[in-house]
């Protein structure tokens, strides 16, 4: 690992931080939007879900683009979509245009997450890969922390909710030239395309000696395809378990991230929007610590059982959130603990993404899994909003308990995953015994 490799990892962390801010910008802005346009929680849930639906489409469609057109080109295209969507959201004049612009932003974020996860995995060596991915995942709550501080201490009071979106657009646009200068196309992508010159160019950028030839390429008939994630009998169960396991956890995860500010603002005695926004900052402080520290736990104890434990404790913390708190500091500590464990589980999933798919389909596989997961995330505020509308805003404990069940289902599915590298899976002969199951993992 030379300095350029670490520079790429740091930039991927910053891009993930940007994603974290962009996704949660609507949560920071939610009380202001609700007050200006007079919309209830059920309708607000649609606004809060818009970018998550877009992320689902973006992860699937642009994740595949990263395997076809390159990780770097895809990241630049996603940044352009994000900057435009954020700027237009800040100047929306109604709920419907705001939903459309947040959907556009979400498409860019979804593609960005698939591409940056692949770049992080492919720019690091095997010794540092798990830790680098965990640090990369920690960027997501880091962006929410910095965004929450900016929103609660400056943007909301000075510029109102629209200033939150404008700020995100400006920062997003500023990172486009940085990506163009710092990030080389990954060697794994170049090699997969049979580009020896491009592979050696990336190796040189990372201070590595050139290679004289690429490994023999498969014939066109036998060449692996990105569609193998669903058609290959070794990869299909991995893909489906990761996709639906991640989806169920995001239902729980985004309940806190999307509704915590509104819940605290409404909970007696009630708090101003800028004050209530601090709980989301604290949730992401916990998330940042959980993600960063969990990387070292995985390096020592592996991925499977530590992640399962985080899913279990995270669900307990979400139920605990439903008991309510009688002070702002109580709410802040509740969200710190919830964020710590639920984000640690997210780190476990991202490490499983990098491990579970072979290099030639890593961005496609990650994008597909994230896409399915984002549809679960998009459903989270809709489900929570509908539950509050049906049961009443006073039934916080019941709603929180129901929403916590997503992580329990996720735990069961995660424990069914095989513990083998994706490249090893596709290299294994296709026999009944080689098809990954819980028993022969």
C-alpha cells in the first residue's frame, strides 16, 4: 500500500461522506419542509423515500455501467447527477417537483455507492482490504455528522431548509475535478477488459512494477458475464442472500435515520427543527465509531458472527428508542447507541459484498444488492409513516418494535451466507457439493 493507494481510499471515504450528507439532507430539511408546505408524516414519508427509490435504480443500472464503462467514468457521471439533483431540490416550488429532484439525486448516489465500493476493494491489498472497506463505510455517517453540524448550527437558521440542498450541490460539484485528478481506473477493471497498457498505467500510479502479460482470457463463449450473479449456480444464492438480507436491515436502519428528527421535534415538550436535527448528528457519530471500529473486529474475528451480533444488538437498540426520552441529551444518547450497532452491521455487509463477488462482476453485484437494499430503505419511511398514521403518533414503542424486526430477519439470512471469496466460487467446478450452502461453506 503506497501513498497513492491510501489517497484513493481517503477520497472514496469523502465520496461516501458526500453520499451520507446527500441522502440525509432531506431528513435535516424535513421539519422545515413540513412547516412550509403543511404536510403530514405519511406524505412526508414519500418525500423522504424519493432519493432512496432513486438509489435503488441507480445502484442496479449504474453499478452495471461501472463494470462496462469503468469505475472512474461512472463516478464522474454520478457526481454530475447528484450535483444537479441537489441544486434543483433546493429551488423546488412544491412537493411533486421536490420528489422528482430527490429521485434524480438518488440515481446518482446509488451508482456512486456501487462504484466507490468496488474502487476501495480493488485499490487495496488483501491485508488492508477489510479495514479499508470499514473505514470507507464510516465515511457515510461522517458525512451525516458534518452535514448535521452544518445544518443545525448554520444552514437551517441562516438559509432555511433550501440551504441544506444548495450546500450539498456546491460540495458535490467541487469534488468532480478531484476525482478526475486523483483516481486512476482500477487495475482489476483494466485487466478484465484485456487492457495491458491500462493495467500497467494503474500499477505505475500505485508504485508497482509493470507486468509483461495479462492472464489468459477466456474465449467469448466461455468468458464470464456480469449476469453470472443470477445465472451462475455458485453466485446466485450469494447474490440473493446478500440482497434480501441487506434489504431487511435497511428497513430498520433508515427508520431511525429518516424519522428521528421528526419524532424528536414532535415529542413533548417539542424542539425546534435545528435543535431536533442534533439527534441525527449524534446517531451518525455512533455510526461513524461503529463502522470504523468494526473493521478491526472483522480483521480479527472474521465477518459472519460479529456482523450477526451487531444485527441483534442493533434491533434491541431500535426497540429501546421507542420508549422515548424526557430530555434532548437522552434522545442524543439513544441515537448514538442505535447508530453504533446498526452502522457496524452495514460495515459487515459491505465487507461481504467485496468478498462475495468476483472482480469482473463486483460493481454489478454490489450495485444489484444495493439496489434491492435501497428499495427496502425506500419502504422504511413509507412503512413507518403508514404505521404512525394507523396507530397514532403516540404509539412510538409499537412502531419501533415492528421496524426493528427487519434486522432480525437480516440476521437469519446473513448466517446462511457461504464464507468463500467470489473469485474462488466461480473457479470451483459446478457440482452439487460446490454449490454454496450454510453447511458446506
